[in-house]
C-alpha cells in the first residue's frame, strides 16, 4: 500500500501509513529496581538483541516497570485498612489491605458490583481496581500502583533517550478492560513525542461521504500492537514499533484521549 498522509488538528497529528510496521520485542531486561535508568537499559538490551533503537521508533514500555523504577510500590504490611475495606473484603474474600490501596489510588468508585471495583483513578482513568497490581510486583506482600504522572514519566524517559543519541516517541502502556467487550487489551496511559489521535473529521471517503465523528486513538493502537510481542508471562516489558511515522509533538499529553464525564455514558 502506498504511503498516505493524513493532516489533522494539533494533538491529533499526522500519520503516514506504510505497507508494513515492525513490532520488535526488547528481551533481556533484568528485574527493575528503584532508580533504574530505563532508557539506558532499553538501549543496551535492544542492542544486545541485534535490533538497536533507531530514530523515529516508538518505544512502548509497560507501566509496571516505570512504577518500579519510580518507587511506586507499596508493602501491604504498611497498610491499615479502613472499615469499608475490611467489611467489603470479608464479604468477597479479598485482601482488605489491597482493597484499601485501591481506594486510596482512586478519585471515586464508579461501579461496585459483587467482587468487582471499577474506579476512576486520580489521573482520570476508569479501570478495575485503580490499576493496582499484585502480579510480578517483585516480592510477596507488595503491590505496584500506576505512575503518579505517566505523561511526565514518558517525557523524562524520552529526554533520556535523546541524551543517549536517539530521537524516539515513548508510549507507557497498561492492560485495561473495555465496555461492551470481554477480555482486556493494552492501552496507552502516558506518552511523549507523539500526537495521540488521528482525526478523519472533515475528510471525505471515496464515495463522497464526509467523516463527522471518526477519530482513531493511535497511541492505544500502538500499545495494543506492542502487547502482541510482550505478553504477561514472557518477561518482555518493552517493545518497539518501527515504520509508524508520526508528527513529533514535544508537548503532547493524554488529555485529548480522556473523555469528559459529561460525555461518558458509562459514568
């Protein structure tokens, strides 16, 4: 398929669609500890694997290792559950300390149906359990929470890549469920250097129909594609997408992706 450029509004960018996009796993990263220089480690691991990071790559990083590097983990022994957490946990055979962390990481509880807590995080993400995760946390009795400011994290990592000599975009991903559909998929929760949306509004299809509402969340598509080579048990928390040309937007944020509650039929 020939290259095709879509020009869109600011923060909705322009994307060149080529016939092929490569999705490259970055194996060999060790267990991440507080203070880890993720960009340097990714550059080294990608080089050792024979696929060095290159200019214009999009580097997709699982949020969990960003959280670990930033110290965004909590020892459950340090958590004192509230009365609500104790009562709800007893009813549904949950760990009250984990429930308390979920509540602390939330702005509000959106839905509470049976053993499921759907919350809105302080970032504005609507997800199960505020994104609190016990799997691969690094130790028993420890949970990992989402980075405090994923956009800021992405910007810092991107800046470090630049110091190391490569100009890339960064997408921080996490696994979320979705309304209307079973299963989960990886989505973007933080970004740097890439317009998050591709708008078709105002363009005309080959039959003369004008698009009025269609916008694609490019960064979510990128995050989902990267998960195909990462997975939950492979110990590969980073992937690189190569061949997705994008407008470089230095001050891009997640803001255009987050739907206001007044327009959200599920809140």
